[in-house]
């Protein structure tokens, strides 16, 4: 069992004394922890989270109950008709909660607070850790550690969600979100001990959350000097019981450099007097640490996932190109008397099939949806890859780490794109209630412009890590700006031109 509570157990004869001032009493467990006088309000908040882990677990289980209720109950209710409202129909309430509020603002929370959602509120995280605590505790298999799972899981979930219309129907929500939750429980039961193996390796949004958390304005900073000193014979920690920290998402605490993998749960706050929640510049993790801490799968997720497949998933239902291609293929098939692609008997868990709502996918519809999303992802992702490879080459030849580093500058715009894409569901539901949504496109434009400028600024800072020559930096920025413009053009098509 992991222990949550004070990281150090020691006594202090004078209340309010700092850790460095207190006199340890070896082998004597104590009930209180003194707070250092130099602590900031932020670090005291982290200590509060550490010391109130039981309360946080109750909050997690409360979220689990709400989540389970919103997933399970609507499948037993009739689908809403034209007279239903989001304040009176549970199915619409669940739809608005999941896709209108929940997921869009979880994305924003990653940028503002890091992965607090993961560590404090996420129902899947709570369930997989609980299952792991009481499970078989097997070793994590080698195949599960493959670095490409965050990209593959995100791509498959995004595409499959469109195949079954996950934004519209409760059974699709149960299949996609409920299936993910079931997977989290099974993986937790089988592997690890008190760990979040699912969250670390297989969660469909783990990679997305990790990218966005790189922008968070605070993180748990590790003081390596203090950590090494905690083992010394003259260390003020001598005689205290150093309680091991259960880092559920399997982050190597001593080597932790940023917020991408950290779930911000507070368990490690104050560990060995070397870990503290502290403010940082939002560009620090990308500009400073991104030079070494990057990989090709993160770049694939940003370029082909968030700015490729995700755009295709949001695009197809509004795209006149989709309609034109469908009509051309349908005509070609009819002329040759090939009729089976028009069959609409696919089960709802393969392709959308709700005849009462006049919403049915034929095999042709479903196949074209998949093809459109994959083609969009391939075209946009490859174009962006070539542009960023050119920018990297201008900075000094071919180098994979430099390329990956540059790609990280796109994270603000990539994350904003997913947010504005999800906002289409939010606005659609509000419009259905005859609420004023005239402000929606203006707000989208402001967000896209702001995050584009943020990405340009990050890219400029990144180029400065490789050359100080202004001319070369400016030349390397041209492909980057072209790539960002391409992404904005995709959103311009969806919200303003189509």
C-alpha cells in the first residue's frame, strides 16, 4: 500500500519552525509536519494536497459516480426529440457535459494548471489505480512500453468516434468512453502495484495532455543538489523517516524536468526537501528542456494527430469536398450497378445507425468518413513535416532532435485547434436552445490568432538555441510561419468559408 501524508515524520518542539531548524527524533513517528518559512503559497498548496490525500480520493470517487451516471443512465432513455432541452433532458445534459464543457475545458486546464485533472479528478485514473492496488501486480509487458501508443490510441479513438457519432449518441459514448474506462480497470488489475499503468502507456489522451502540460505556468521542481545532500551524513534529514513516494504515473522523480508526465497530485511535495511546486515561465519546458526531452512520436502526435487527423474528424461533416467526392463515387457505382456500398445494415457499433433519427451511415458513407479523416491527416501532417524539416535544415543540417524541438513550438495552436473543434458541439447545442452565439466565431478567431502568435514566439525562441545569426533565424522562421498559416487555413475553411 502506498502512503499518503507527510513526506517526513519528525518532531518539532516549537511550532512553526522550518524543516531545517527542527531537531529530528530517530525512529519516532510524528503526526505533524512543520512548514518552512521560505515556502510560497503555491508550495503550501501542494503540501496541503499531500496531507489531504484522503479528501482528494473522496473527490475522485465523487467524479467517478457522476461520470458513471452520465455514461450509463442515458442509454436506457429514449433519444431526445425536437422538443428536448439541455436543462430538462438527461441525454442532452450528458452530451453537453461531456462534449460541450468537460473535454474542451479539460484541455484548457492542462495549459493553465498542468495535469491536475489527471492527478485529482480523472475517473479513469482513480479506477485504474484502485484496481492496481488490489490486482495481480504483474510486471508491465515490453509491448506496452512502446512509445507510439499515445499517437495510435489517439488516432484510433478519434476515427472510431466519428464512425459511431460519439458526440451525438449515448450508446456510442458508452462504447468509446466506457470502453476506455473498462480498459483502464483491466490494465490496472493486471499490471503494476498502486500504479497508473494505463495512464502512462495506453490512455488515448495521455499524449495530448502531456503536450499541453508543457505550457503550464508551474511544475514540481526537483532540486538535485538538495536531493543528493539528503543522503549526506550531515544532512538535516538524518534521523527522519523518509517515506517512499508512490508516484502512480511512474515518473522518475529525481530526473523529473517538466510537467509533461507529472499528474500534479501533490504526493511528492517536499520529498527529501528537494521537490517543490513552483512557478516557471510558460516557455521553459519547450524552449529550455525541449532540446533534449523530445521524441519523434510526440512530433507525430502534434503534426499528424492534433493538426491532421483531428482536423479531418472535425472537417468532414461541414466539407463540400466530402459531398462532391461522395456524389462522384456514388454515380460511378450506380453506373456499374454496384449497389452493396449503399447498404445501411451495419450495426450501430460499426457505423452510425439510428433510422428513427434519420441518421444512418451506409458502407459508402462510413468508408468515406474514414478515408477523409486519414487523407486529411496524411496531407496536412506531411506538409507540416516537410516545412518543419526545411526550417530545421536552415538552422544547420538534418537533425532529428532539432526537428522535434521546433515541432514543439506548435503545441499552443495544435491544442487550440482541438478546443475550437470541440466548441462546434458546444455552439450547436446552445444554438439549438435559441441562445445567442453570435460571439462564437469572433472568440474562435481571437483564440487562433493568439495561439498562433504564441507558437511563432516559441519557434523564435527555439531557433535562438541553435544560432545567433538573425538572418538565419528569420529564414528558418519562414517555413514555420507557412505551416502555422496552413493550419489556420484549415480552420478558416470550417468556420468562415464553408
